């Protein structure tokens, strides 16, 4: 599928971001630890339906209610062969054993699980049995990996003491998962002295039922803020999380973009005659700001001068070459502006990179054709409809 943009059209109005699809996926998988789970503000997109189909195959009852509330009835859940990788750990944590096809688990992940006390044995040449041994108090390095951070967190809900997770990747997805576990009574804390350290007490109370309301996605909120600025528009973003947006808003403020909070709502706007100013900063892939970088770069292209992004090889970011197709000038960590972006025909590379490309299209003169839009539309609920409501001419 494709999206067609008539660029240089100010986006104006009110938008309500959905819950994060990535967060919803991990929380739905984690729901297998309970007997019944009710999750509010779940985005209805193909990726969610795909996971729900795999869960249904394990005997789970699934009900959708109005206002995007999802109920999972898990009392009939079985540990029959699991065919979806994200379900291996929650099934293992619930039943103590899990069967799955050998091909769906990489050797690297299998070795990591073994370091957490999981023992694997062959059922036959195609299938494997995983058995969870006793998890005492231990320290696990999650190696700054999102998948390993989530897996370790869920495995340690079965620890018999205090478990410490180091090199834990703090993203919107893991933060929402931590909040989900906290609401259910698990004791999850962070070490204020050491970045990327999480502690979970496996002796905490474990309720049979769970309930959680997904907050508005910080990444989607940041996207709409950037869309308002780059299109010279005026957008009010409902229920934006100030705390989750701190690192992003700090850089947006340094650029000189306009935004303000009114309670839980965030308004962003920009006048075409108000130039942005260049900035310099260092970043690593482990920093919370890293996920927001694709939403920041298109704005930096509006700055009146050269900005510098240090600490990573910016040229290796897959979406940078796509931004350059819009007449952007990004080379060796230097982002030169102001740039008169021009419409282009581009295939979306992935979710975050795709958001950067869409922002470039919104800020370009002329028409743009965005191919393979499912890379973003599968992860942002009703994106084309929201853009149209803001006069996006999609």
C-alpha cells in the first residue's frame, strides 16, 4: 500500500495518540501469567491481531469491547506447542515448561535463557522442550537488548528472591511493561545510582487477575509534535506524557520550536517566519533519546545553520539515506539547514525510520508517494485517518 502527500500543508487540530503497539504486544504476551486480563486503550492493528491469533491457538478466550478494551480469559490456557517467539517466556514462566519448534529460537537467545536457569532438551529433530529451574537471587545482564530485557523481566517474576537486571534497555515498551507488573503487585525498582539497572522481587504477591490501561504512546505524541512544527501547523496532543517526553522536549526546546502543556495536553505550533536554531548533542543507542532521534532530525533540517549529532554513526541509520532523497543534507553527523525539502517517492524502511520519512513528506514542497506504508500503519492506529482529520491531504 502507499500514502500520497501534498506537502507544505499545515496540520491543525486535536489528536489523541493510541497506546503503543509495541507495549501492547509485550503486555498481551505477559498476560499469560494470569487467569484473566483486561487491557484498555489497545490499538487495533494487524500486529496485535496476529499475536492474538497465536494466543487463541493456546486456548485463550479473546473479547474486544468498546473504547479499544481487550479482555483475555486465560483459565483454559495450555502449554501445547508454542509457535510464536514472544509467547515462549510467558508460557514457560506460567507452567514451568514450554514446547516450541527449534527454528523459532536463535542460538543466542537459547544461551541467554540457559544463563537464567532454563534447561532445553530435544523432543525430536524439530521440537524442543524448555524447563524452568529454580531461580534464586541472581544478576542477569540483558546486554542492552530489548528482547532480552523483556524476557529476563518476565522470567524473574518466578525468582525466589531479589533479582538484578543490568544493562537493561529502558524504552517505552519496557517502561510500560514495568508499570503493568507494578499494578499487579510486583515490586520492580530501578537503581538511581546506576543507569540501566532494574531489580525485581520474585516473592511479591501474584494476583490471578490483571488490569491495565495503556498510556498514550510517547513516540506517537512526539511524532505529532514534530508534525506540527515541520508543517508550520498547530496541534493539540491529548494525554501526552511529560515525563516520557523529557529528553525529546529538551532538544525541541533548544531548537526553538514552540510547545506548551495545559494539564495533560500538549500543544505544539510553529510560524513559518520563525526560524529554528542549530544544536549539538551526543547520543548513544542505550539512551532514551535514541528512539526519538528519527522524529528530531527532520526538525533539525529546519534550523538556520549546521547541527551536529555525535556519539553514533548517523550515516548508518537506515532512514538517513531516505531523508536525503527529500533534498536533506545529512553527512558524517552534520545536519545542514535550513533545507527546502522536496517531495519524493520513498519506501518506508521500518517503524521509526518510517515516521522520519513521513515527517519529511509533510514538510516538503510538492507531492510525495510513500510506499510500503504498513511499516508504520501497522504500528500506529488509524494514522491516515488522523492525518486527514488534521488536514493532511492524504
